[in-house]
C-alpha cells in the first residue's frame, strides 16, 4: 500500500502539467465519488480508482440513514445514466484526497462539468471552505442573536418524518399525487408538518413526505413566516414581483 501511495503521488505531480486525462466509468459509490479507470495510468493505481467530484458536498438535508439510502439510490441511477450517455469522459485538475487512497478531480462529461450538473439537479451543494479565523466571530454572533447551534441547524434541515423507499406501485402513485395536487392548486412550495425546511414541489425530498403530513404554501413569504428555512438542495426563491412568479420556483 505504501508503494501504491508513493506511485499515486508521483502520477498526480506529473499530471499537473497535463491538460486532462481520459477515463472510463466503472460504477458509482452512492455518494459524490465514482470508480474509474484512468487512461495512461498504471493499472496498479489507475484501475477502479476512487475519484471524488471536486467543489461540491452532499445537501445538508441528507442527515438520516433512511434519507441517505434514498439519496444514494437516486444519485446512483442518475450517475449511471449520465456516464453511460457520455461518449467522452475526462478528468481535469487532479489532486490527491486528504484522508484516503483516492483522487479529487473536475470530472467532465463531453466537456460539461459534473459538479455543475449535480448542483443544477439538486444532488449537491457548493462546498464552502471557511478559515479558522472566520469561525469564532460567527460563533459569537450566533450566541448574541440566540440562534440554534450548528447541530440543531443540521437536525432541522433533515426531514423528521422519513418514509422508507418502497418498490411498489402504490408508492409511485402516491408520489405522483403529490405533484398533481400541487399543480392543480398552483402550489409551488411545500414542507412536512414536523420539518423546519420547505421545498419546491419538484424537489426529490418531497417524495419522502407522507401525504397526511405535507403542507403547501401560496408564496415564499408564507413559507418563511411559518418559521421554516428554504431547502439548500432545490433552492426555492421569492417572487420577483406581486404578479410574476420567479422562474426558479417553476
């Protein structure tokens, strides 16, 4: 393993001068990483190597085991389809992963950045790196304003009434009814009764909410007045005017 790590470091250092490496998709890990064969790398390290998508992380709402299983299954299906449809896969800006035998890279499918695709589809959020010096003032500000702790924020973002994903026709029909009910009443936003987060009705987290627990809102302002926060995955936005619906909520 030590030899493998040294060889990986040498290859990454050498790849710094290269524009990109072609790669073959071998499978999803159910998270924001994939298994790939990197063209031009020795098989001892470049075969079935774990490649982590750069600059993104999982949505904060994925904080429960049931939510994680649901998220992973949806993400795996999406990645399998996206990679299988792509004729060319390339890796740019390759870096060594900090705590594991893996690399981080800007993965591109036919020139399109995978990180941007995942952000657009709601499977990821931007990774924000904060300096240590910035953490203390933020913590003091939260105490002064009597804000909840970071642990409470994460807990509030997850659905408190998770529903197991079932491979049955009845579940699919119920999920479809959520969308049809929202469209019929022209409702664009909704939430679980026990959740502190509200979503677009098109957000895939809405499929986890039980029918008897779902609450709809007429506007972004009504959702905020209920004491809930917008989902960081689907990113609902307020109306642009009194009569004009924001395109982001459509």
